[in-house]
């Protein structure tokens, strides 16, 4: 069976991190291996609808997010700079476009540097990619708040929506307090109404965020974090698990109280054999 993302506990130690160790120098991210990803999407299924794929677990089973199950809550992605976060988000959004009809699943993205989304902009699933200093970015957030409000009132059915917030510490200074409150509202209530914030936070910027932001994490996904003190603070069991992940390839999350490590298909890196549908 595949592994879905709902957590049984939210890693609260993120709010009490300590500073022990320097951050590593930035290294380039390896590119996504689309040939392997396509093989995985077409051969490891069928997958439930609507679904987004995050990677392959070290047990050979795909790690997915079932977009009609709100249990995972808002997804936070924390890792050292250039540790594969954007490659992972590329894989998630690409899988969304392959596995789902655009009437079932769509996405928006906010980023100060959205070039990494160029290959996804032209898909019918992409409803908008905005830079935060544009007025259209404010309008996008207000629109999603209206969608969430309407769905909570039983109106405005429609597709599941993934909202990528790429580098939250870089985005927030571009918005005023009202937009900050709107984003926190989406993090708190969006997933239950089919609006899914996927929030990228570089480890170098996590200390600049206030508790009101960090407490919104429903599921915490970590990539490689060199700083063992921070990695330990992000783990519910106080083990520096993120420091043990291979940079640019491996990510991990606590799923139903269990640590699940998974990999994304990137060029030049080992990728384990996956289990086909017959193995599920």
C-alpha cells in the first residue's frame, strides 16, 4: 500500500529550537529526473484521485498526499538552502498535473524567484504564479480566502487547490498585516476546504518567523539540515533526523507517529526500486 501523509502528532519542538552549529555553504540542487518520475507515476499506481506524489519511501512504496483528506493540514517544508526543496516541489506539482484532471486539482504559487516553475506554468492546472510585490499576489490570496469562506458555508465547490508559498520568510516582508492574517487563516482552515498551503521555509530563515506562523504546521517535512541543534528541535523524538538525510535527495516526515524517509528522483543520485501495483 502507499503511504499517505496525515500525522498523529504535530512536531511542536520547532518552536523551541536552539542554535548549535553554522549553516553550510550553498550548493546547486540536482535537477529532477523526469524520465524516472514519469515511470513511477505511470507504473507504481493506480493512485487515488485527487493525489500528489512526494517521493518514494525507503520501503519502496510511494509517499502521497490524498488531496480530499484534510488530515495532513498545512504542509511545511524545512531544509538548508539548496537541499532539494524546489526540486521536491517541482515533483509534487508535476505529479499533480499528471495524475489529476485540472477540474479535480490545480495550483497557485507565490515566489520571489519563480523561474523554477517555468515548465509548469503552461499546464491547465496552473491558475497563477505571482511575485509577492505585485498587486495580483494580494488578489490571489484574497481570492483563496473567499473560496475557503464559501466552502465552509457549503458553497463554491471546485477542484482541490495547492498554494505554494516559496520561501515564506522572503515573502512576508512584501505583504501587510492584513495579508499576513489571511495567510494564517488559509493555513488554519484551507486544507479542510480543499485549499492546501505548501510552505517552503529555508532553515536559515526559520528563526525570523514568529510562533503564530510555526504553530500552523500540520505536517512538517524536513530535508537535510546540517545544524544538529535545529534538526533535533524539529523532531518530536529529539533525534537530529534531518541531519542524517542526504542533501538534495532525501526528505522525511512523521506519519501517524512513525518517521518516514523518502527520496525524490534526481539525476546522478541513487534511487531505489519501486513496488508496482501488484506489490500493494
